[in-house]
C-alpha cells in the first residue's frame, strides 16, 4: 500500500507539474505577443502595477495620464499577471466599442458585482440585451418631458441653499450642494421617492456609502494581490466594504419594496399608477422604477450608472470652466435671459432647455475636457489588429476617453476651453469616436439625454441667480479618479447675486 501511495503521489506531482509547464509555455507565448506593444517594464507577480505602490489616491489619475502621454495611441500594461491593452486613438476605439462583438465589459467590473449585481452596467450577452430592451422605453421623450418639473424644483431649491453664500467675499464649495441636488433628482425620477438630501443638515448616508464603495474599488484595483477574493475578504478594507454595501443594498431594497406595495395598491384600486399625487403629480411623472416593476425586472438596474455621481461631476466641471471664462459665462447668461428675463422665475420646460444651444455646447466641451468616466474597459471576443499589433481574444482593452478627447487632429489646442468646437459645422466631419463621454456604439450610455437635460436645468438655474468666479485655475484644480473623474477637494467659487 505504501508503494502504491508513493506512485499515486508521484503521478499527481507529475500531472500538476506538466499542467504548470503547459500554462507557463502558453503564458510565455502570450507575453511574446503583448510585449511587442510598447509599454512600461513589467516584473513577475506585480506586472506594471509597481508604479502605484505607495501613491496616494489623488496621484493615480496623474500616473495614468503620464503613462498614456508617454505611450500615445496604444500601449500595454500588466495588471499583476493579467495583460491589458490601453488605447486612446479614435480609430482604435471604434474597432473595439463600435462593434457589436466586443460588448463584454472588462473583467475588473467583477469587483462591482456585489455592489451593482448583474445588471445593465456589468452584464453581458443575452442578459444585457434583455436589460437594454427593458430600460430603453423609460427614456422616451414623454417620460423625460415629465421629469423637467423635477429638475426645475430641485434646481430652485439648490439656488436657495446657495444664496446665503453669495456676496460674502468668501468662496463656497459647490460640489456637496450639487451632489445633494443630483441625488434628490435621481431618487425621485428613478425610484419615485423623495430623500430630501438638500434639506438634510448632514451628508446623506447613501451618498457616503456610494463614495466609499468607489474609493475601495480603486484601492483594490491597484493592488494585484487583492484581486483574489480570498485575500480581499481578509484584507483591512473588507469591513468597510461590507458596511458600505449593506447601506446601499438596504436602501435599494426598501425603495423597491415600498414602490412595489404602492403599485399593488394602485392596481387594486383599478388605477394605472401609484395614487401619490404629491410624489408624481401627473401620469408622465411616473418613476423609472415603476415602469420596471410593471415589467417585473427592477433589481440590479437602477443604480447601474451611478447617475447622481456622474451628473454631479459634469455640472461641477462646467461651472468651474464658466467661472474661469467670464466672457463665455456672460454669453450663456444672455442666452438664458433671452428665454427667462431677469425676474421671470418660472420653471424651465423641456422646450426652454432645448433652446439653450450655447449652454449645451459648454456642457459638451466640459465633458470633453473632463469626461465623467475617463477610463473604461471591454473584453475582446476575438482576435483583432490594433495599430499593426495583434491583440488576442479575451484581452482586456482599456479605453482612455480623457486622452481620446485630446487628439490634436480633431481638437487643435486641446486644453483650451472652446464651446464652439461643438457648432454643427465643426462637428460634421469629426471622427464619430473622437468624443465619447457617454461611451459609444451598441453599449453607449442609455441615459445621456436625461443627463444633458438635468445638467442644463441645474446650470441655467444657478446662472440665472448668480455670477460665478473661480478660486482656482485649471492647473491648481486637481483631479481625483475613483470610477468617476471628479474635482479633488470640490469646486471653490465666489457667487455674486445678479441684480
């Protein structure tokens, strides 16, 4: 028996060793392919992640920026032992996200599964198609038209909260004010509940939990050893992650439960929508969640796009840029005044917002300079050629929108804030993938019209009441990247009441 045991152990060791050699050979062959693509030197185990070691969170964006400028258009990195290819040339981006073949998100998105579930952002294949088909009708023109009242009401509340900070000679950090307004809007429009974040004295627990999850996503991403679930669950971040996750999920479950109950009551009363005039007002103000519940699919969808956070960042950046360019700010105000003369406090309708063409161009230019999601990824479904380099199937491809938007062929003097870049005559011949703040192709952001209307409403309301001046210059205003590209330490502006 002892001899048989020895033979068995020998066979097991041989099989494992053979499998390891096979894996090592395949690994070597793949590395030969990837290492033809320019990129920083890689080391065993850590790959190219060593550049992040010991760095503070706010330094990560600038390391990514420096590396992409060092290796423009295309480069490769090793995230631990996983090869990735990063691209920042519109022509290469089109090959990846313009195709219906490569719609699977990068494997790093698995770090978000416990948070967002297998919904529209993280799902793939048939499940993604089903979610997309389900949600698309909720962004119909008539539905969005009804939400303009919600935008206007919360915009008005925002400027009232800002008023005490005007004409004081002291700057105000706009970011937390906008965060609360955007949260109120997304909760009322998406889930049909008023959370009254703006009227609360303290920061909303849901907002704090979402910010914590975003921070922890980055903490995990830059540490290759934490990519293993076994190690992650035993790390010093695990308790913080679990607590934040519980807060977000508890909130979402309670909202879904309450709206489902309201719908059941409405159906028993032979009513087509919840009998809650205070929340909805009219039929067209029915929340996205109610429409989804009627289709019996609401879980893991509504929080996918992290809507309040992306619009908060977008609004903050456009206010910052307008505050730095008083000439453009006054032109925008003149456009607003042509629709709303001074003293006219009526809420903005969808028709009003659609007429704000210059403001729309300013928002688009702000999203070019500061896209809310500067970096996102896909997993290739088949081998492709990018820039003369072979990139194998199943490779993670990172798209650097921040650098795509700085291609000098399409944006001369790319760091200049110039809203006229988006005049029709200046966009008609531009490469369709040279501007991707909402991604592009089959998996583009489904809520971009909603976001644009919301940003127009809040920004125009602020400009109707205040003249803006920035404390910091572009160089002084640092960028923080934690899934969302947001201003580090907020946006500090002086507010002057318009007379």
